[in-house]
């Protein structure tokens, strides 16, 4: 499998005699289960510590051990943290993929490789650095198992020398990764040094790529989106979690469990102020969440595509009975089992109208780890305010990869627990009718078991405003219309899009989620390489707020950039557009399982612009 | 479970329970099930049991799935919150609800299709967790609401009204529940009010999953010759395991029992059940005895009724979770949102 199959054709051969500072993509090709993650994170962190903007993306198989894995680290002085399609510097450790990995490099790239793989005769336009890993590891430890694990630290040492990554930072990063395990630190350090010394003595620098200290990461953190979302859920005061393990969402609940254990014990009794239940499947996971939400708990689950399919029936129940629930969907590639360890934005339509009958659900669309954190809190507030299931659509790229971010702010707004009936409200309203639209916003008052307020009978079957079973035409239609009114209220409450209007252009881009990072880079490329200025709107939620229509109105052509085949967000937009707006919408799509990159957006947009303007 | 509501003085001339409520306070909406349906008889016993125990109905939650049986929660305890959820998934809704508010007493009503077919997965895991809930299967061996198809508890060889013969063996929900870890398992018959009420009262007083399979003939689709869940068949083949007497914790035990034939079991809240043995060597606290009995009676085409298995001290799911004593759902922000120091510490770990 090739990660960079089109890179060769696209990058013109150019001489790289000059130094290329803090601007390259480095890829480590290994076998999964070989313990390369520590070495890769140490590398990433070292560059980060030197003040250079970085991002780390793991492309791994749906397998525990033995299949190819690629880890890509991008250093970008300009701060681009989306994927870069071309690999500039390869570390070829996997015999199975080494040949293809080398063949797909662009001219002028460099490759460190395990000497016995004999790669250097494959290309004349690539700089090769053979390293005898087995020879170097032999004197470091006699333990065969340990040898396998620390072998990867040798390439860190080699790269430290070749890319001028400070060894002091390497050691600091290693200590950060390993904690206080002094023996392990010492062992890894000797492997690191062995690599460095070997490179210093045997590998003269022939490629242009170097790392130089900058000051662009001061005060920043490195974190995965799933961990960020977990922190957000804890700060949102989650009290109930029902979940079922599924890639790529498992680490969200697993991180959450760790944080809850640490920070959510009652100080007096030491007992948990939360419950986490690993359910028997995703159906039960959401069923539990619906039960807990009905009771008044702040309840959530986290899943991915196949889990979303299974949750359809309960989502419809939550919508119709009007129970708050927060559902994280860390999207992966479908259909069906699809590519469980690859990224996509393919669940937009499925979640927006999940379940049979007339249903629609608010979606939050985080683009960054920071938004994974803030939108987790917003999702709980919205779910309780709107008394309905709310989806947060993350994806594998955001959830499982390592992103640079500013630190997260402590929330300033108190929790919004929504419209709960209390004695004062009951007196004011005269009587309790669970589904009566008292305030005209479609949101009724609710009571929960044990609160001392009047009870009602929650049911997924047809009901009137007093929650009584009803098959009457007017009861049914009135209720459904009120639910539609409630969705209009949602439109006023969800996060508004981020809009950047450029002067003197009628070309617009609409993006959402991780597509954002490719668009940021592409917009710069469009100006620099083609003189095309663009306006940009980043969607942050569904239902769409009025800003979206206004944005389309101010453009002649609007390119909706997304990571799926069927232009799912564009389809949702079309459902709400006027015919004039509709005619302006175009699609830039990316669906190969890898995160979208800026160059792909640029190339496709330019192609379509040429057609549009001739 | 809190059954300790304050004792109210009784209003003159009307029969009230120990918290001063009349039986009317335990009723629900008018039933829409067929006249003579076994389910209605079960509803009546549920009303009687909560009334007798003097449980505040506002402290109860009623749950169900889908089917004739699952309509029943609307017909009792009007002032309790109810949740008629989706087909076969009441156990998960109940799990979330009970964990979110451990103070509430939960009763779930299911059917043989709702439990044995579409819901068997959730049923299995509910039993395994020993969640504190009374789980009643109103078992008529057929799908009433879709007009009489066989359910997985229909006996091998029994026939539909149309003459169709069931050629698959039944699932014995009691044997399954015992095997899986339910701590209170009973079988009864909707036409045996005395036994059913005693079992229900014991189940409500039990802490943990109390699973009761109540054979409840479907008068419309399954009460004919050839059905093994008809009134006539069950009346003839009911083998009462023991004579069940229930004594709530707040009543003095005044009845005399012969020590040689009576087994006394104390429930978590101090209530007692007296099982006057009809079978010589039956041990309701022994899983193997219970399973043997079920297999033997089943082989004879009989239903053993009574409390089949009980493990009063088994740790329930709520204890296992180690959660706070107050309801999770009602925790204030001060207890659920960690302070800024916590966030600062977490942020520091990612630098």
C-alpha cells in the first residue's frame, strides 16, 4: 500500500542544494507492534520543544501486530498542521513495504534504512543513509525482547544527527514519555546515542532538511482529540457514561475513565460522582444513556460508524421522548466495517437524520483539539437545553492523532441544565403537561423521577402534550410541528460558523472538522501559486445558522470541501438552500482514508475554477 | 430501596396502608388489553403488592419494552414515572436509570418475545449485572400485539390457533436467569393471586435483580387446546414448589411455621420470606438444586412455581460501581465540575 502514490507525479524534480529549514514531512515505516510509538513521539516532541510547529499522524492497520504502520511527522515553520502529501524524509524499517516506500518518494527526498534491506540502488534521485540497526543494538542489551523495543530509538539518534535535532531535547522528550523509569530511560538513551554516534562517524549529511530552533510552540501543548474531548466531558460534569469499545473512539472513554478516577471522587466519602458502564453493545450503550438522561443525569456515549448504525433506534426514541444525550462519533471509513483505522467524514447525513420517521439532530463539528474540549461542554448544555440527543462529529485524524494546541481555558459559564419544572414554575403554569410548548420555543418543561414534581409517562409511541397515548391526527401533527419548532430554536443556540471574508473575490470555501487544516494551507497556496483569493466559512454546527446562507449569497461559487464520496454536507446544505444558493454550490471531495491535504484542495479547486471561468 | 415512608394516620372508614394511601393511589390508567388477559391479573397483583408494602409510588419507576406486556406499566402506579421504551431494550434503559438514581425502586415489565427473542441479549446482561430491579416477564408464549405468532418460550409441539405446530424448543428464562447471576428467580401463574402477590412483595423487597416469569395465558391467541400456556394446561400442570409467605420488615412475625418444613429467608431490608416446602430436599439457595428442579419438571411437562432461587446477600450492581450515596442525576455542579487546579494539572501533563 502506498501512502504517497501520487506524490511522484506531482512534485516537479527540483534541485535541493539549499537548506530546507523546519519545513518537511518525515515518515517512519515500521511493523505494528514493534514498539515504534515511543521513538516516534520522542521525535515529535523534540522538534516541538525546539519551538517548531509540528503534527504527528499515525497511519496504522486494523491489527495488533505484524502489519505495516506509517507514522508521519510534519515540521512546518509556517504552522501548517494538516497532512502534507509528499514525504521528504523516510525511515524505512519495514522490509515488506520498504521498496514501495522508497519508490514513491519525490525526487530529492532522503531515506534512512535498515542496511540489510539494500535499498540504495533503487533510486538515484534520493539520498540514502544505510544504518546497521542489528549491529548497533547488540552491545546495548542482551535481552532479545528489549532489543526489539529499543531498536527504534536508534533511528531517533540517527535523525538527531542528520536533522540537527538537539540531543538534550531528545532526552527531555524521552523522560516525558517514559516517566520515572530510570532503567528504561538509561537503556533508551544508550540506543539513542548509538544512533547519533554512528551517524556522526559514518553518514555525511547529503540532504537539505534541517531543524532549527524557533519560538512558535511556547505555552502550547501536544494532545489527541479524544483526550481533549474526555477532558471536556469531565469538565461538563458528566455523571453517566455508557460505551462499547470501537476504533477510533475507544480512547475517548478510556481517557475519560482515567480522568474521572483521578478528579471525580467525592472528597468526603471517596466514592465516585460518576458511573461508567461498558455495555454489551452500542444499542445498550445508548439505551443506558437514554435511561440515565431521562433520570436527569448528564449522560454520554462515544462510538464510530458501525455503532452509529446500531444506535439508530434509540436515537429516534431520544428525539421523540425528548431525552438529553451526548453522542460522540469519532468517524472512520465505511461503509460497513470499512477501514476501521482510517479517517473520514462519512457520518454527516447518517447522524443528522438518524432513525426512522421524521427525525433531525443537532451536530457539533469540532475542527481542533481545543474544540473537542469546548464542544464537549457545549454538547451537554445543548442536549439538556433542547432535551434531545446531540452528536459531536470528530474523526480518527482529530481523535487519535497528536495535535498542537494552546492550553484549554477553564469554563466560565455554569452548566445549563435546561428547563426543569420546579414548584415556582408549576405554580406559574397552573398544571404540568410534559410536551406543551409553554414558551413558544418548542422546548417543554420536564420533570425527572425523584424530583418531587408531577410524573409523566415517557413513551416512543404517539402521545399528546400530556404524554398520554394518542393516535389522534391533531395530537400527532401538533407534536411533530413543535419538534420542528424546537429544531429552529436549536438553530439559535448552536455554535456559529467562523467566517473570513476576503475582499475582491466571489469565490468561497466551506469546510468543517479536520478539513479546516487543509483549507488553511490551500488558501495560502491559491494566493501564492495562482493569485486566487478566497473567502472561507468553517461550519461548526448543524442546523445551519443564518451566516451560512449570507455567506453563499456573497459568493458566486462556493466550494464545499469534505472527506466523503457523496458530498454529504453539501447535500444537507442543499436541503435548506434557495435555488439561487443551490446553483452556486460545488464540491471538493477527498475519500482515500488518509487525512485531506492542502495540495489536493488546491489542485481540485483550480481545476474546477478553470472550467467555471472558461 | 427505601420503603421507609413515615406512617400516616388512617382516614376513618377507608382502608389505607401504612403511609396513609388508599389502594386507589396505586392504580393506573384503564387497561386496553383484552378482557380476561392474564396480564391484567398481574397488574392487579402489582398494585396490591406496592399498596401492601406501603411504598410511596412517586419513588418508583416503571419500565417496559414493546408488546402487550409492555403496555402494562400504564395501568398501575399513575403517580410514578414510566418509560415505555423500545422492543427488547428495556434492560439498558433500566440500567441507566437505576444507576443515575439509586434511590428509586425500579420495576420492569417485559414479555416473552420482548425478553426471549429481540431482547435476549440485553436480558442476559441485565441478569449478569444483578441490577436492583424487579423484572417481570408476562409470559404467554406468543406475540399478542401482532396477532399470535410463536415466541421463543412457546413449548415444543404446542400449536397456534391456526394449527401451526411449534418445532423449536423453548427458552427457559428462569434457568437462564439463575445461570447468569440473577439473585432472585421465581415463576408464577397469573391465575394464582396468592402466590404471585407473595412473590412480588418479596421481589420488591429484594436488593438485586428479581426475575419473575409469570405464565399469563393469552385469551385471544393462545388459550386453546394444544397450547401449553392456556389456563387449562397450566392449572393442570402447575407444580407449586413451596407455599410462599412474605412478611415485610415492619410487621411482627406472628404466624407459626413448622421448623421442619419451612425455610426462612431474610431479605436486605429485614423482610422475610417463608417458603413452606412441598418438595422434600429443595434448597432455594442452591443453584444446582434449582436448575435440576427446572429440568426435571420441564421434562414432565410441568411448571415448577414459587421462588426457585434466591441469594439475598449477593452484591448488587450499584454497590459494585462504588458510586456516591446520593443520586448521580441530582449532583450539583460543585460536585461534578472539577476546579481550575485540576484543569491546570491536566494541561501541564501535555506540555
